[in-house]
C-alpha cells in the first residue's frame, strides 16, 4: 500500500511516506488541538484509517474496542478537521493537528482525554497517588450524546 | 505497584493513578515541548520508567530497541525536565510536557522527531507520497553526539 521500508537512511531522511505498522497492523497517533495546543487524545490507525484521514482531511482511527474503522465524530458530531499530519523519524508514530471548533474529544465528556495531572516528586505509596483534575467541568453530557453506545474503556 | 484497576468509573472519574500497561508492560507517552508546544517524540514507559519520571522529574522511557530503561539525555546531554505529566481517560496513555531548553529530542539531529509533514488530499499512488521537511536544518550532529551508539530505527 505505502512505500516498502527498505533502508534506514530512506526511512529517516527520505521524502517518501513509508509508515511502520505494529504486529496488530496499527500505528499510534497523537492528536493535538490546533487552537489550544492541548493533546486531545492518543489513538491508533491502520492502513485504511491513515489513508482515509489523508484523503478526507477528517480524522479516522482504528477502534481497538469495537474492532472497526472509527470516523471520529460520526456518533458525537465532534469531527476532527485535519490541519496538519506529521510522522516521526522512524515513521512509526503520527502527530495529527486538528480543528474541533467548540467541540470535544473525550468520550467521558471533557474537551481533552488528558484531563488529569499526576503529581511529581517522591512517591510514598504508589497505590495512593492522587491526581488533580485540570478540566473542572465536562463540556458535554456523554449519556445524552452516546446513549446506548458501549463504553470503550476496559479494565 | 500502582492502584489496581477495579472498575471503570474509578478509572475514568477517580483521582487515583491506576495506569494500564499493555501486554509488553508498556504505556505510550506523548512528549510535548513546553515552549514551542511541538510534539517532540512518541515513546513508551514501563512501571519503573514512569516511577522514575515522577520521582526524579526527568523523563525516563523504556527503550524497545535496547530493551532497557532509558534516561533521556544520558548520552546526548539533552535531558527533559518534566513540567507536567497527565494521563488520559482510561489511563492507558501519558502526556508529558517537558523543558529541553535549547536542546533537541530526535536522534536524527532535529529538534522534534516529527520533522516531516504528510500532504493531504487524494492519493494517486500511495507508494509515492512525498513529504515536506518542516524543520530545515538539524540542530546537532548525531554522528558527533552518538558516536558508536547503535541506531534505534529498525526497518
């Protein structure tokens, strides 16, 4: 599908897209908001999702919980318009910059999936590390938006 | 080590850190520059690397190529001082904001590992997708900095 990976100099210094998919056929994706520069989510694409993202200019992922292509925003209405798509040195990770307008990204209801911060410093008891909510309020009600959809979070 | 993952409400809405490591014992990490807001790299941590990052306030990763804990900057001098550490809704990905001063992050010599962008729009021939270099010049000479070290990029 994409250019075959043949030598390291080409992969690192070349111009041709030659992404590496892992044993499950996936490449990790970091999605950043073009306005706030917050990391909105961390997801995965397979070959088809990457191709659809490039061609439609809207983010498509591979849903590991539903095991299918996931056009982000199809259920919630919160589509992600692609502003920029970058790949890293060894072409095994993707950085996607998107415009979500006033929308949200997180199925729990927050704007970013990364709404909690971990305190830094000496750990006294690793079972009791108390995080801080950096987003104070949810930006939508997931029970209304996702009614009947299974929760993707797994224990 | 960390709190056991017991129910989804606690994982998503609770305050206690309860990270999910994959079958290889790893959690993906997105590392962002606190000054430019660029994504510098995408890496992985195991339990020990996450603990060392929290406690020392310097980024530690798990090197999948060398199969060992990797104190970023130990060879290159480009340590990453942790400004903020966040975790996502289902606690299976980490967002690390770091200060690297005038340093670099990429073993190829660029400041960010994501120095190439992928063109958007219809794909005529997927084997010939020509990317654009968004960083024009390397910020250090990897042959001087990493002399004798094996290249982590794999085909």
